[in-house]
C-alpha cells in the first residue's frame, strides 16, 4: 500500500477523488502504487457488493417464506382434493406432449427404488439393534443370530405385502420381495 495509507484511507480518498478532491499523495504515484490503489478499491467494492447481495438474498428468502402459505393457499384454492391437483398436472403434461401414464410409471419406479434402498436387511438390522427392547419384545432375539435374520425377513415380507396391497403400482417395481435370500445373519 501507499506509505502511511490504510485500506480505509484509500477507500475514503477514492470517494474524495470522485468529488474532485485528489489527495496530494496520489498526484505523483508510480504504477506499483496505482496498482495497489486499484486492487484495494476493487476488493473493497467487491466485498461490499457481495455483502449487499447476500443481505438482499436473505431478505428475499425471508419474504418468500413468509408469503408462501398465502401463495400456496391462493394457488390451490380452486382445487378440492389431491386428485384435482394430479388431474391438472396430467392435463398440463399432455399439453406439453408428455405421456402422464409414462410419467406416473417413472414416479412409481423412483419410489420403489427409494423403498428398496431403505428396506434393506442392513437398514432394518440397524433400526432393530438401536431399539433392543423391540428384539426383546419379539421373543428375546439376540443380534447376529439366525432368529434375528428371520425376524428381519418377516418384517420385510410384511412391509412388501402391505405395499403390494396399498400401492401395487409401486410394489411391482420393487426388487425387495422379503425372501430368505435378502436376510442374512450378521457375522460375529
């Protein structure tokens, strides 16, 4: 920096220069000093602009979150049910040339993949071992035993059965079937 000038002094001198008051120390600056001045000014104004942008983004976020319930209520006010919303979505999809049935199939496959990933033997085993009272209540099953593996398989089978009954369009895409090949006892 220029001898004896702080960052704040340089910024203040730039403001003075904008108003036609060039500081005497700047009248005979060399290129290195001019480069330092310019870099300080650019850095300061970039920091200021970033700070303002962050503050503005935070304000917009807060305003949006505050008005979201009212906007959502207003937007959904003409719909009486979820089915109405689905029907409207399908109608719009058809207007854009998309096949609603194909889109639903993609949604069902996606939901099935999520369920398959969450209903693995390992995940259920972790849940059960995190709640030993459940294993105890199921007949004092010990972790890592064949009984635990069978219990997990039974849980998977019941969940898949319930899904097949309530959401057959999703269940048909699931790879998890609750078979004995999915449940293995943990190694000790």
